[in-house]
C-alpha cells in the first residue's frame, strides 16, 4: 500500500512538472520572434478562398517580417456565436472578420476598439452606406473590407421568354409583374428565389422588400415601426409568392443560388461575390457572365432605391495587445492596391474605398459589380444598431415564413411588432 | 489499537479516497458545477451584454410560461421525440427479430444497418438535407419517377412535412441502436422455453407476447429512455435540416435554449428553459426507475 501511494504521488508530481515545463516553453516562445496578430475569419476555412488568404498572409509577412498573422478558423454561420463566446472567455482574436450588422452586440459588451485614431483621415474615401454602419456616436467601430451591396440579379433568358427587356425593372410594380410572368412559364420556373429558410439571414433579405413597399424597421428615434401599411404590403406580397409558387419554399442561401445558377429562376437578391459563385455553380465558367444582369433595387413609392448591404467589416478587439500591428494588417488587406486587385480577381471582392474603385481594374465590369458600386451609397448595412437586432431578425424570419405559408399579413405584422418591441424593451 | 485490530493503517484507509480525488474533481468541474451554475443562472437576468448575476427570482420562469412560443416548443419536443422513439422501437424490434432468424447475408445486413449509427450526426444531417431538398433532392425524384407524387414535395419548407421529415430522420438514425440492443437481449431468451411453448401449441404471436417480450422488456424500456434523452438533446439535426422552422414548427427545447442564449443573448432566460427541460427528464427517469424496479419486484 505504501508503495502504491508513493507511485501515485510520483505520477502527480510528474504531470505537474510536465505542465510547468510546457508553460515555461510557451512563455519563452512568446518573448522572442515576430509579433503575432490573430484574426478570426471564415475565409481561410472555405475552400474557395483558402489559397487566396494564404497568399495574402505570405505577401503581408514578406512586407512586414516583424508581424506574424495567425488565422483562427471561424465558420460563417457561427461567426457571431463564436465571437461572443471568445470575448466572454477573454480570448478573442485581435482582428475579427464580420459582416456589417454583426458588431453591435460586441459594442454593447464594450469589446471593440474605436478605430477612429487610425482611420480619421480616410473617412471621406468610404462610401456613405458603409460609413453609416461603422459609426456609432463618433466612434468608428468597424472598417469595411469589401463592398457587399446586395443587388437584384436577373436571368436574361427568362426575361426574354416573357417578352420583357433584359434588364432589372426599375420599380416594384414592374418587378412583381415580371416575377408573376416568369413563374407562369412552367412548373419548374420561379419568378424569384427568395430566401425562405428559417434563418436570420432570410429576414435580412426581406428588408429591401419592406423598403420597396414603403415600410421600415425603426424610425429615426429607434422606435420599432414594423406594424405599418408598407410592411403589411410586403408581407402580403410574400404571401402571394409563397402560396402561388412564384418562389421555392425552404430555400437557404446555397440552394437559392444554385437554383438561379441553373437558370430556372427570374430574380435573386445577392451580392458581388456571386461573380465567381455563378461561374462555379452554373458549370459554365465565364460563359455564364453574359447570361445574367444586375442592378440596384427597384425604386419604392418615394421614388428612391433603397437596399441593404452585407459589407465585410473588420473590427479590432479591445483586449488586443497588438492594435497597431492589427491595423497594419487591416490596411494592407483592405487598402493595398495590389492586394485588393488580387482579392477582386479571386473572389469578385470590390474594394470598399472609393479611390481604389477608380482604378483601371474596375473600369470594365460586369453589371453585377457595377450595380454593387452604384448601390453602395444608398444601401444600409445595419437597419438597427440595437444589440438585440439578431434576435429581432429571428422574429421577422418566423413572420416572413408565416406569410409565405398563407398567414394574415396584418396579424403577422402586429405580432412581430409586439415581439420585437418587447425584446427591445419598448 | 482498533486500527491495528482491523489490520488497516490510516494510510491504507485514506488511499482509496485519495485515488478518487481526481475523478471527483473532474466530475465536479464537468458535471456538478455547470448543473448548479445553470440552475442559479435561471434565477438571474444575466446576459452577454450585461454579464452580472442580478437575482430576479422566478421572473424568467413567469415570462417563459406566459410565452406561447415556449409551449409550442415543448409540444414539438414531446411530439417529435416520442413519435421517433415509437418508430425506432417498431423498426428496431422488427429488424432484430429478422436478424435473429437464419436469413441469407445476415452479417452484411447487420453491418450495413449498424453503419448508420456510427455515421457522424452532422454528416447524416447534411446528407438528408440534400436528399430532402424540394428542387434537387433525390427523394422527390424517386417519388415522381415511381409515380407516387405528381409534384415536388416541400419536405423542409412546410410545417407538417418538416415534422414528418425530422421524425423520419430520427427514426433512421436511432433504429440501429434499438436493433443491436434488442438483438443482444433476444440471445438471452432460453430456447428450451420457446421450444416447449411450440410443443404446447403456442403460435408465433403468442410466443412473441407471452415469452419473448417479458424477457426483453427491461432492455426495451432502457433503449426508449436513452433514446428520449438523446433526442431531447439534439440540436444538430434540427439546425441543419430546418433551423427550427418553418415558423416554430420544429423548434425543440434544445434549439430554443441555444437561440435564447446565443441569438437573444439572454443567458438567464435560456437557463430557465434548460431547468424546465431538466425537470421533465427527471420525471421521466423517476418513472423509468419505478417501472423497472416494479418489474424486478415481480420477478
């Protein structure tokens, strides 16, 4: 028994020594060598962008040998949840790659650095739509990486088949009429591939429809105005397209893109990243480029085209100890002309800065890219900066689905409005 | 003196407890602390944005019970789980009985069915998501090719169809477990009793209900309980296939807790949902123990 006790104690001591030795080695490793800057992003994780990200990292570290960029893989769908957990756990990455409407929860947690000191001189170079999203009470909480203006894509052959010009209608009346006509072509045709899956993204894609019918989410004072004639009209249209098979049901982003790329859909709402996606999913490569067109959203009852954007943004966590180096990488990736051209060539990513958009690389563009640049000024990346906006979008997604399945728009609008106001504490 | 009389020194008596300390520490950290913390959290207004343990009593529970979505979620969980378990039991029992007899390629068939169970859950969910796609899915293609359906069935986009799809996927996934467990239990049924009953004139149905079922009853109850617990916890399959939609028709307690916590950022509220879930399963476990113990008492 004494021998057993002795062996047990020796085992514990051995493990303790091993752990202490490992910790010492880690500390020694951290003391010497280049400064490490970590970045959470989904782009190094995705097959379509992994090689590009590794090349950007290589070029950056060649230019700045004293900075070592370390990617932390973060799935796109999990970006908010993983970021929240890492911030709460006290170990967020130095740079966090998000989309425009994501950072507000982090702002409420006090987790984001004000980037104004580093970007004050460049504010005029950022499109209004992108800047509006990143500014909260004079603080610059996020900087845009690439434009993600959501536009309307239209399949030319379907427009031609119903006797319409091969362009996106410039008002909602004509747009809805075109959707109806294309749906009537055959059972396999849909006029519009709405995002109809139960996801907050689907709710976000519903916002241009609300705007186009004169509706809105909140007023200038931040008061929720979901129960309005405009939004009820938008829900009524969704009821029409859902119950008369003008849109496929249960479609999330990948399925709706696939359907559009296969040519059986009239219109799709999506962003400039569709350029390489269409080439890939259609199976036609660049041959698909002339087969579709794009434009900013049709004009609403007030004569304005108003859309949304899903701009990619970068934030620096407040807990980062290497903020200067983190900003150096952000500027390299988002502002270096060679890198932004490279990013565009690989992913169709339009640089966020107006001075870069004026470069020769962007002089001959597909309709899609031109529409994204044109729509950038009037697009909104954050209809609400309330940290509960993500949860509010869940209610909107449920309401939207209820409309698609034939629910009463007035009742849905009222119930959703009440649920969101309760959530917001109004 | 008493210690020496027992032949055990202090060290000898302390050693077992010392050796238990690591396991107890791990168990305490991984099991007890989260459980107690979760229950305490349910009585606070803790959120990610205001991470403070502010005591609010039973307010989370009061607002939860007033929320119609919660009741719909609870009903969904019970409906989906118990429907799936009944289907798993029926199919698992049928397969076990089949594999207990001498059929050709029994080994290969057994392996093939077992393969379903060892497939990672997310892989299975993704495969079903693709198969059930209303536009591209192979299931619609087969149904129309066989003339069973005239149009595409929207498996995941309509409430009733989405529920049925989930039950089907759960049943597909859980049947192998039932099959394996029941097959093992069937091996314990004494063949002498079965042979004797045949001589006495008992038909197959009578042998099944009077002899076989009593022998495998405890295993069936255990499998059902384990399956219920597992399905109550499922987040992966619901999230991948329907994300709780359409509307809230397939939102289960597990998904609701996740969304309250990581979308709504309401940790206290999420914990209160978790506590109700815990109570429900606790009642089920008590029911199981009484059922099994009663059976043993009878034996």
